[in-house]
């Protein structure tokens, strides 16, 4: 530590013997650091938006089905509502909310057109605990209770069917006994929100649909969400132990696009970090090699006066550490100044519809990066920069005092 205290001021002064070269290197490092942190925040914002849209539309953080339902979602693959231990787990403090649903293929027919859809019937009160759909009403209202005879559809679906609020439509689906059942619903609500994810669904209350399909008290699925701080994997493990005959899956299986984006996001940041490292390494190595070449006589004199080669290596490495560290601090500061003003949301504007194809809904992104990721990425860039500087430092340590003294 005493040696470091002696060499640090010397190393810092050496950096500014050629200010232009040092400033250029600082710009390269700081811009690279800024881009890594800012990209990480933006990618995380897209991934979070995509995940929240998928989970808060219909998926939830997990679902319970009868065996085979996910492969063939029809009325015959139904189950009883949660009870016993399963119900106790769903009502525990580790679960924020849950809702039972009927979800079956159907056909909706207006006065002019018909379209294949997925009919979703739920308890409107419970649905609000696991889904944002009840809050996306653009016109009209959402379903009031389990016996409501209204129907809620998306804005674009209404346009394609050439129907509107207050109009009556026919919904047809296969009943439990195999016959084609049909029922006349009145459209009571039009949904806004992400139309890309709503086009194939229509929403009704559970009781009328159970009666229509002859399901008695049977349901198709139970969706649930974990409480803040609770581990969803632990909740699913407990449910699987309580109901081994049921198919219980997490959101990673149910929403593969969101899960893929989450896993790929780290790879994207890693690849960009590698690209920035290569660019920074070129600048750092070039700067330090030039400095070593220009100071060959000086480094040889140091060794002739008794400085050991490892002290020379430490001096040059310390210069690089100070140079890279300053660049990293500047880049991190610029990144913080870029990300912080966007904490209340970045309006996607005309790009909102394009990002909706990838599940990023809501019209806004909220760029953010955790403190741990912020410091981890900054430390990684600094360590990689110091690692790149070991080559010129090693070259400096190998300078021969005799040859160096004769260097012009």
C-alpha cells in the first residue's frame, strides 16, 4: 500500500504529460461506459414492459389446468374449482391474487361477420387481482359480477365485426355434451390497450358461460400471481405437491416470448459490453504503448536507479487503472444523467404499435437499472480495461536499462 501511495501521484501526473491523447482515451472509455449502462436500462425497460403486459393480460405468474388442457384447450378438459390445500395456498400471504376462468375456443358472429375467438369467462372481481384487462375499458363498462350477461371485446375486433357498443352478437362454442351451443350477448364494453394481444379474445362472466356449456361448477384454469417478495417457484412447488394430478405451470412456460426476451436481454448487454471492450482496449493499449515507447529512456533510468521491473509494471498498470477508472466514472455519471430524467416514462409515440408486436404495451417505457447492475457493469468495464493495459505494462517492465539509456 505504501508503494501504491508513492506511485499513484506519479502515475496521475504521467497521464497528463500528453493531455490530448489522455482526453481522447477518456472520451472512448466514457462513451463506451455510457452506452453499456444506457443500453442495459433500455433493454431492461422493454423486457419488463413485455413481461408485465403478458403477465397482467391473461397469463398471471402461474396457472393451474387439467392434464392435457394446454395441448388441447376444450371444454372436455376441465376441472373443479380450487379447494382444500390448493385453496389454502392460493389464499396464503405468498399469493397476491387468483382467479378461476373458463377459456374455450368459440366463434363470435355479428350482423355482418363472424370470427374465431377464445371465449374467456371469469369472476370479474377476482380477475382484477391478476389482470389489467378490467382497467383497459375504453368505452362502456367491464363485467359487474359472475352472472353478468354482457360481453367485452377489443376495439379492433369490434371494427372487424362491424359492430359496436350496445349491439347484440352470437357466441357459439362446443358444449360438454358435444353439441354446438350458442348464446346472444350484448356488448357492454370496448377494450383499448394492446389490441395485438386482445384481438383473439372475448370476455364474459363465468355463470352464463357455465350454463351455456353445461359445465356445472367446472372451470378451465386458475391464474394466480405471487405477492411482492414471494418466490413464484416456491409457490408453484407447493401447489404441485398439493395437487400432483393437475398441470401447474409458471409464466416462463405460459409466455415463452416474454421469457425468451428476458433471457436474451442479458446476452444483448453482454455482446455490447464485449464490443465496447474491444474498442476501449484498442484505445487503451495504443495509448499506453505509445506512452511506454516515448518513455523508454525514462523507464530504463528508473531501473538503473534501483526500481524493480515489477514496480515499473505496477506504475504503468496504475496509470491505466486511473485512466480507465476516470473514464468509467464519467461514463457512469453521463448514464445516470441520461436514465434519471426518464424514470417517469419514455413516451414511445409512433413506435408504440411496433413494440406491441413484441409484447411491450402501455405506450411508455420506464428505463431503469438496479444499483447492483449499475456497479457490476461499471466494475466489469474497469477490470476489463485494466486487463487490456497489462500488455503495455509488461512491455514497460521488460525494458533493459542498458538499451534504454542509449535510446534517443
